C-alpha cells in the first residue's frame, strides 16, 4: 500500500482510492485549518486510524480558536461526506476573494502628502 497523509485525505480517497478534484477540495479544507492555526497538525491527539473512523462517523474538526465562523463554514463545506456536495475550487476562490475584500482594513491616505 502506498503511503499518503491520512489526516489530509478525503475519506473516499483514503478508504477506496478515489482521488478526484473533490477529494482535493477536502484536503484544501484541511489546509485552511493549518493556515488559521499557524501550522498545527489537524485532528490533534488522534492517530490516523482514529481520524478515519471518526470522520466516517461524521466527526469534523471544530472551529479553530480565533477562526472567523464564515471561514469555518467554508471548511465544513469542503468536508461534506458526499464529494458532489463539496464546493468547486472556483467557488472557493470567489469566497476567499470576497472574504479578504470584506475583512481587510480600508486604505487610509497618510497625512504626509
């Protein structure tokens, strides 16, 4: 058996070898948690087998501390059990562009002009 990072892998890929663009979307959702937590390993305290079992039962990681709820909602969309219900990367890109536009501080011209 090939070795791959279980904690980042969609259940259908880890269990049945079904690697698709939608399993990549799942992995991207995991990557988002790493970004928000500044590199913490996903599913802290769980070993690979436990992660697979829990995810199959419907467990999803809770909202990381300090993570905006809207970003966690995006993560949960990426982790839908049915791959067809997961968003496209085009949707994710659009969501993140809108998110960062809405949350970045507005430009304030300086007084030193």
